[in-house]
């Protein structure tokens, strides 16, 4: 976990750096509140801050108040470290938004366990956020979380002048899987399908469950042609999925899927709903042309038409 030390006294700062480094934390060390505030506004902002109260330029209380006013997706645990020990000072520090208060000179054991408390709270917050943002069955982002990430991606695309692409995919004849083999097997199929999609993606791509057996993937910095090739790899890998029964008495369930691809150009003023609609139109074309294929929106024509018609009639 990344911890930021905010301390203008070099001796105290060195003691904190050494002690917390021995505990295995990644340390960011700053000399005053202004320097710490700059760090907090960057991409490497820490999850836990240990700040002295009395500092030049910006003190610890003002730093804490500024952090609490930030629109941040993750919580920052803030510990004030100070020689002020009066009850009114403790109250003022906690009123600023600080989570904990340690009196100088600090006891190493006390500081260790107070930092550990902060770490547990941060980890719990991350776990709650993860549960709130993921689909319980497949582990993919749920629809709400995916759409929120997409709004961020549109802003990033415009800011960086980078194109991105969407892949909307749907398991072919999924109702037949549920009707023939039951919903437990259907759940297994959805899990394996989601895993297969994720394994064909880069670390910064992201996939969500759009609804039912329909999934959606965002590929940042990817044009239409590149996204079409990725979707084709997904299609081939999905075609090889075999979901076996626990009793091994029945033949494995094999599935296929159809894919629609659309791209967003940073020069456009297109809405998120419009981008998804284009991917959905391409997916509809893939379904209408026989399923188990990839279609791109630029001409709403099939990128891949090679699978034989008989393969489209498999379960799934």
C-alpha cells in the first residue's frame, strides 16, 4: 500500500520513512502541505496520509480539509501527527476530516497498529466497491459500473485525441441452453464465456455484463480494424468452449457467439448511447446473417463470414 508522509522536519520525516519502509509500505515523502496537495491531485495519489499539523505554506488541517473536498472515487485515510495534545486540538483535527490523531513523540508500536487499522479500512472500502461494481455471477463489471467507466473513457479519448472501440457480443441461442440443460448449466456457460472474453483483452481493456447473455467490451486506443481482429479471436475461442456436466454422463455443451463492433472518434460529439447503438446494430446484422460471426458498423457488413451454416445450429 502507498503511504504519504507530510513532514517539514527532516529528522522526523526520516524516522517515519525508515519505520514505515521496514513495515513494507511504499513511501511517498513530502516536505509540506502544498507539495502533498500536488501529489494528491496526480495519478499516484496514496491511500493513506500521515501528516504533521504545523507546517509552513499549508498545514495538516488545511491539507485534510482540501482532500475531503476532492471528488475522488477512493477514500483517503488521514492521520494527523502533532505535538498538540489538548482536547480542543484533537476535536479541531477530527473536525477537519482526519481519521486518527497521534501525539508526538510517537510510539512506534502505536503508530504501527494505527496505520494497520487504516489499511484494514482502506481494504474493506476497496472490497465493498468491488462488490458494488461487479456482476456476482461472472465477475465482469456490472452495467452501471461499465457505463461509468465508459463516460470516463469518452472524456479521456477526447482529451488525448485517441480513438476507442466497443465490442457488443451475445451468446447464440442461449435460451436453448437453459431450456435443454437447465439454468445451472446456463450459469456455467455464462461464466466460461465471460472468462474467455477477458482472456483475449489487454490489461487496460474492460468488459461488462450488459444484460442476460449479452456482454460489452471497451478497447481504448483501438480502431475499428484492430477491434474487429480482437472480436474475431474472441469468436474463435468461444467456439472452442466446452462446458461439461458434473456427472460426466452427457456430452459437453458447445456454444457460439455473435459480435458487433463500433468505434468512437475523438473529433465527434457522439453520445455514449449512440456509440452503443451502432455496436448493437452491427450485432443485429451478425445475428441476421446467420450468427457466429463478427460485423463492424462502418459498413454494417460481415467481417467474418467463413463459419459454415451448420455450426450456427449448435446448442448456444
